[in-house]
């Protein structure tokens, strides 16, 4: 699936577009940065409620394609600017983690 598919989900607000043509390998749900650092898949979509600059650092380290912030969480403007610079897509939704992960799965058949 291409990132563009996720960017078009009506339940999500695009905060940083990233590269819409980037291939997505799988969905990863986790709220512990230490676990995400070792297990987040390259080219994956990371669904989390961890809305801070450390989330972006872990995404950059693991080559995560997209972060989806669930439950109404967002990031500050400086962190969003850094995500833009690094090419990491950031989306936000009010849905719970499981619900948005399921929506992404069904949209892309991952």
C-alpha cells in the first residue's frame, strides 16, 4: 500500500504529508518508545498516543514512514517542522488506537 491511501482516510487529519508515494510495509501499534525503537518496522505506520518529540526521534531512527497520533493527540509546531524536514508523515485522529489501525488495515489490506 502507498502512504497516499492513509493520507486520504477521512478519519485522519494530515499534519505533515511526507512522501505520498512511499510504500507502507505494515502497521505497528505501541506506546512505549523503548519497544518501538527495537520493533517498529521500516516503512511502517506507527499508531500511538505518544505525542512528543521523542516519538519523532524513534520514528526517524527506525525509518518509520508515518506516525498516526490517536485519541486526539497532536504534536507541537517545532516537532511538526522537524517531521516535514525528515519526510515523516504525521496524521492525527480522535479514534482509539485499535480503531484507526483497523481502518488502515482495511484501507490497504495489510
